[in-house]
């Protein structure tokens, strides 16, 4: 596919199922993710541009965590469609692992499209891949591969199953999106902008000296959007993602969207690099590989980062994520960043 123009979804009977699935996810509704096509072979989705998703304020480029959320959702949706067509069964498959390679930055002001497929189904695992692009799929901005665990259809829950099958009268989702956005905007306390905008280097220096990272996080809209904060204990930074309804992905448990967990971990690594490497710009993500070890329930979530390699241009960061105990990680990740 060489164009971003969506094909008539009437040719793809699983499009309605895919739309219902995406609309059940609070995080995807808030991102305004749209499904254009879905079949047993592929899913095509769109993520409209929003300034709230910016990860690089100097350029207006959206945060890699938003791309990861989109690709994770598309791969999971492709798995649902493949299982439905092959086995005539509804299964919700949690992500086991996901690797995203970022080939270039997304252009500000433009939608991002993702084409995902479930190319292999076994009795236990679904294997997926996806490409994110804007103008042409031949000029991708990111590529992902992921594995999803198949679970019993009974675990989907009657209410969620009825919503996916269109057997229950759910809300009108465009109206629901607007209502939720109004509620979230009202609940979020706007950050006070400094009278004179500071350079990134000055913001980082001030945060390091005062151990007050609010202004540093406020500098990146995506960090505010997911609601994360950070505290310093000696030479260690501990990042926290408070329980927030808008970050829910699995409404059955409920659990945080896997893409949000990945985005939170990625943003934590970025702040870690900015503070301890005194960068003058927000580090650029090169690749991100995450393993999901257990469900991230709807409660406060924490992250610690360790810079394992620090070169002149590239840094490697290991990231651990937990909820109740550091000994029971819910996810672990490794990422490379370009330092400028």
C-alpha cells in the first residue's frame, strides 16, 4: 500500500469488530485512534496528530510512546481478527513482548498510519509485525514485531464479548470521546508556564539542583498527558505513573494499556539521560524492546532506569517497571537513544 487513503471498509467485514475493540479501550479513545480496514490478514489504523502527544518540544515531533501504543494496539487487533476468522472465536491476547525500531521522526502536524498483521498463529502464541508511516508505507517511520499470548475465550468476560459482537447497546463513541476529553481536561491541573522560557540545559540544571522535576516534565507534553512524576533519592530517580482512568487498555481486569507502560518507561529513560548526562536536547529514541512479565493493574506504577552504556552519540538504558514490589516486575525494557 503506497497511499494513506483508506480503502472502502465494506470490503473488509472484520473492520466493525476491530472498531468495536479499539473503542472499548479508554486510552485509544483518548488518542482518537481510527480503524480504516481490518481482515484476517491485516489491520490499518490512523493516529491523528495532537500537540498533547509531543515528545520533542523543539520540533513538535510526537513521543515514541504514542507510536508504540498505536503499534501495540494494531498488532493486538490483528491477532483478534486472525483468531476470529480462523477459529470463529473471540480471544483477547495480552502482549508478551514488543520491539520497535524508529527509523525517522514523524512529521509534525500529520497523522500516523500503521499497517499490522498476525502472520503466524500457534495454539499458544500469536506472532505479529507492523509498519508505521505517514506519506507512504515505502517510507516507514517505525517497524515493530511482537508476540501475544493466546488465552481462553472464557476469560474475555461476558460484557466485553457482548460489546465486541455488537450485542449490547454501547455509547456513541464520538460523543463519549468528547465527554471523556472534557472530564480529563477538567481533572488535569495545567502546569504554570515560566515567564521566560528556559533552554533545556537550564531546565535540567535547575531540576538537578532543586530536585524539583515538575518543570522538566512539563517541558514534554506527553509526560503531562500520561500524568507521570519523579522523585530523587540520592543518585537514584524513581518515576511514578499514578493510577489514571485514561491510561486503561484492558477494561476487563482493568489494566494499564501496554503501550502506556512502554511510553512511561521510555519517557523515564529520557529524563534519566537528561539529568545524568546533562543533555541540551531531548534524547531521540532509536529502538525500544519490552518484555511484559505480568499484568499492569489499574494502580500506581513505578520505574527505575540504569544507563548501561554511554557513548559520545548513543546511550543504552535498561528499564525496570513494577507496582507492588521491586521483586515482582511487571515489565522490563532496553532502549537505545541518540544523544545530541
